[in-house]
C-alpha cells in the first residue's frame, strides 16, 4: 500500500498539470514547470525564471533521451518510495552515465552546450506568448543537441532518362493526339517532327514524364514506353495480340510467377512478352511458331525490350523464353517430359494441335485460343466434339474497349463556356447584360462547377480484334 499511494498521488498531480497547461493559452505570461522527481509544481510570472526553466527542461530532455526505459520510470517516482538497493544502484550508475553522455556527444553538441550562457541571454530578451512557442523552441534545441537535421526524401535515380531506353513522344492538341512516336534514346540522334527537332542529348538526364520544347518552341511530352506502348508500336510481321486481349487471356489462364506456359504462334512476340512478365524469373515460356520470319521478328522484339529494360532499371529482364521453330502437330518429341500450367494458342486451325498439346497440360489447367473469325470458333467446337478430348468450353467472348472524350466546353475564341442558370418567371429580373458578357468566364481559375463538360465517344474506336475461347482440362 505504501507504493500505491505515491503513484496515485503522482497520477492525480499529472492530471492537474494537464488541466493547468490547457489554460495557459488564456494566460500568456504564466509558465508551468513540473518536476516529477520531487513532486512540485512551479508557477512564475518572471521572464528570467521562464528562461531558466526552459534551459533546465531542455537539458532534462536531452539527458533523459540517453536513459533506458526502466531508468526513466525510476526518475519519475518519488525517492521515498524507492528501496535502498535501487538508490545504491542509481548512485553507482550515475557517474558512469555522465561519462558515457560526454563521450557520445559530438563536437557540435559540445559547442552547443558551451553556448548555454549565450542562449540564456537571448532567452531573457524574448518572451514566449503561448505554450506552443515554448514547445517549438524545445524541439529546436533538441534537434541542435542531437546534431540531426530532417532532409526531404530524394527520388531514386532511375526516374531520370538514360541512353538506351525506349521513350514515347506525344503532342496533344485539344482532345486529339496530333503526334505520337516511340523511339530509343541514343547519343547524337535527333527526334524529327512536324513541329521541330529535339536533340536526344537534351532529353538524357531529364526526369521521366516532362515537356521538352522543339526547335519551333512546341512542347512535346516525353515519357517512358510501357509494355503496352511497346507491343503497339514495335515492328511487327503478323498481327499482334492487343493489350486489351492479352490482359483477359492472362486472367483466364491465371498465370502466376513460377508457372511453365506453352505458346503456339509466336507472331511478332506481343503475347510472348506479356507471358514473360507474368511468369517472372522463376517461370518459363516455350514459344513455338511454324514460320521462320515470324519467329525471328518475335526474337528481335524480345531482345530490344530486354535491352531497354536494362538501361531503365539497371537490371536484366528475366531470360525465361525459349523459342523453337516447329509444328505442334508433329512436335511430340519437343514436348516430351514437359508439363504446362497453361497453354495459349494463336493458330488458324487450333483443333488440329489440341490432341498433341492436351496430354502435357495439367488437370484443371486452362487452354486459351485466340481466333479472329466466328467461323473458326465453330470449327474449334466441332473438332472438340469429334475428337472427344477432355476439355470443357467454359467461355467464348470478345473484349470491347470504347474510348471517350471528356473535356471542358470551350468556345471557338478559346474562352470557357458558362453554365446557364434556370430563369423562373416569378424571380426578380436582373440587369440586362450582353450575350458576350454572360458567356465570358475568366480563363484562369474559374469557379468550381461553373464550366460545363462535354462527354462523347471518341470518333476513332478500336473495333473487333478477336474472339477468346476458354478451355479447361478435366479428368475422366
């Protein structure tokens, strides 16, 4: 019971101090100093006492930052509640702590401690109005004592453009993209456009996603090329698998890192790159095509993307693709001792290769088929019916994408349009204004909700690309 009473008295005392400090905002010239080791509260109206108390509190804070949690708790308890053993240990450790604190102080900290007299003189001249000013000064003193300074976070270096990266240059005019080009940043090269020339050397070292002015003064937006941009603007032989379809295929196949995937019909390598990113460094992709020119184009596009990625990230893109020229109808030896987590087919007659591929597909895995015509879909289903393969046709669909134009309504002279308020007959008539004054809205910083917006489908739409068929293997 003897140890509980001082603790309870200390708790009541701390609550009283909180109530008193909350009233300090109304009494500007009063300052409270609390010493928990002796258990008294000191109120003073003298500026000299306030400055001395500030210095004592600053030293107390810096000294307590060097103590352990248990030692801090012991300093908060009254001395009459401590046992003789604790008092003896405190007396033994106190000189040792002072030596450690002096050794750990940097030269800058010792210099700050030597300037206590100057700080005391300056504090005598300044009078704190509120407790917030006192707390701010204590925080500043503590930061100077520790010799630390908060620095703003810096961005990683990879945000600056480097030679060898694939970039995209865009020029937007109103709601249309007047110019868009993908290029590789090279030393001593120029970017040509109808609006002027941009030197590649002026782009290198600049942050990614910035406006670069041409020789004609036109701002061109420069950014890094994403994988979607690359597959759309890379050199191609046959038609590619568009990004909108590739994302749906990856979702249907449920490809994750570490999977082994078979792709038949490399084409220009668009789907191959998406599969390579999906399986990661621990997975693998076996890409097969029957034509040598298609396979060569896919390999070149893959190597070019890997080189750009290394210049951008400073690390290698996973080398997880194995290209082969073969016909799956007669490629049983190539698939021997292989098992796949998913299969992607982009062929004219996929039903002819399914009997060779399906035995190497894990049970429950998905085989997706990319077909351009609906007649190919019916031929595929008829081939499944006649061959009696253990496959379930779960889904047949296409992925439509509809771009929209949403922008503020602007008049021909470049001024923003204004919303027309509803005029009620019973309402008092306002002063007559001309039509130009009614429609004129400040071009800079117009009021929120004062500008109408237009929203309509984009006139240039990407129509049908292909049908996607989802087949799943089952066990009989």
